[in-house]
C-alpha cells in the first residue's frame, strides 16, 4: 500500500511539471510580441527585465511564505497569478498592458520557483529516499520537458486553427487550472507551517535570516552563484531562436497547402518540440553523470562548451540546421546540469531552509536577467552575431575563473 502511495505521489510530481509546461503560447511569444504586436527586441527585453525584477523582489518573501505558512497554499496563489497574467496578455493592446501581464507572470514565477523542488525533497526525506534526489528530480523534470514537447506539437495545431495567436493564452488557462487542483490533492503535511498567522515583523525577520544564511554560508553561496549565473545566461538568450528562425525562413515553404506565415509557425513548433524531447531524455538520465563523473568538474566544463558553441553559432546564423543543432546542444547542457545543481544545493542547505535557499538562487538569476536582457536585446537589434560572441566569451571567461578558483582551494 505504501509503495502504491509513493508511486502515485511521484507520478503527481511529474504530472505537475507536465501540466505546468503546457504554455501553448510559449513557442510563439516572441513572434506574438514582435511580429503581431510590433514590439522591438529592446522593448521585449524591457518586458523580460520587468518580469525578472518582480521575481527578484518577491523571490525571497515567497520562499519564506512557503517555509513558514505552507507550500501548498503558496502554489495555489502562484497559479492564480499565472491565470490572471494569461488573461491580461489576451486583452493587451498597449505596451503598458504587456507590462502588467509580465508583472503578474513574475508574481507567478516568484511564488512557484523553488517551492515545488522543496516539496519533492521534503517527500523524499520523509520516505527515506533522499539519496535519489538527482534521479527523482531528473525524472520529474523530464516529465516537465515532455509537457513542453507536447505543448509545442499541440500549439502548431492551435495556432493554425485559431483565428488569433492571442487565443493561445486563454487555452493555457485550462492545464493551469488542472495543476491548481493537483496541488490541492498533495498530502496535508506538505502544507505544514511554522506559523499559523501572518505577522509582518516575524516575516521580515525570517526574510533577513534566509538571505543571511544563503549569502554567509560559503558552500551554499558558491553553489547559488554557480547555478544562477548559468541559468541567467540561458534565460537571456534562449528565446532568440524565434527571430533567427523568422529571418532564415522568410520565403521558404516546405509544407504545401499552408501559407508562408503558417509554414513559419509550423517550423517554430517543430523545432521546439524536438528540443524539448531531447532535453527530456537528457534530464531523465542526468543522474548517470553522478555515477560516472565528478559533478563539479562536469558543471564547470559546461561553461566552456557552452561558450564555444555560442561563438560558433554567431558565424552560422543563416544556416537553420546549425542554429537548430546548437540550440539543441545548449538545452541538453542545461537539462543535464540543472538536476546536478539542485542536488548539490539541496544537500548543502539546511532542510528547513531549502525553499528559501532555492528562492535565493532564483532571485539571483532574476537579477542577472533583469540587467542583461535589455542589454542583449539592444545589441541583438543591431547585430545578432555580436550578441552571441559576447555571451560566448563571457562563458569561457567564467570557466577559466572557476579553474583558478578551484586550484586555489585545493592548494
């Protein structure tokens, strides 16, 4: 009976990620913002920066709320923010409305990130399977990526069938409602709280203690900087695949019976579907890296390899096959690296502060994205190749710095 309950809950963790990633608008977000709504990449960068600033400001408070007042309760509010964001995106016609939509989306992200990972760790600890963190998290992340793959395929049908692209935002509300009810069905102890009533003074004090712990505990601080900087680099450039595909695909019709614009939408959906499928496989098998290679060396090597492929990409932006292959490799790196980082951060952190620590990581990521997204958008508007060269060189320099820092520690 206990084994059935365990398998059921692990399935729920995976189902949560699967449903969460059914954002049918995601493959076409830049297409919608730039081609349909007429925004520049710099304006889009500002929107992304606004989202990340909100995440930055509310990431730590959200982690404290989760740890002290209940993780399930917090995730319910998270999905309500998401749904409100989708509704605003649907009705948005002016730039300020897109900003409001991004603010609401940022609240959803801040309330979600770190909390569900902490719930998984809590469940594994309670069931004495804490040694399988990277394996279980890799499997649940794999389900999330399968959700993204399914979303990419289904969104192709929707975007051709629907009269307006903006309707993808309304369709995304359905899986998010299902996810909300799924979270409610989690075991009651996952909503255990230190405090039953909200006290502002206590809340602010716990915020301070959480930040102090994350930034003064040297092993935790180092891991958080390592994780957040790579995540920020990935988040800052991953969406540029859409404008690249748009520029390459102009005038190319592979699917007869569909217009040029419909062909473009199909290309974007297919490319994202393949990327997410391969990423899912990489995430699911990331635990094998733990068994064969040193985690920290693998994590640092990915800075070097990522930097090299970014520089290579800058010279082949006119070749859709090379663009696709390099973005695919970059996604693979991220989805091998991420489960390894979550395990390292989880093991280094005090159990009762994991949600807060993982929120600090997300906050650091958001701060870095908020700074660099507008800058990269500004550069990309003028010279896309230069943007990728600068990102690649920065990644290689971080790899070199880590090598020297690690040598000093072992000396």
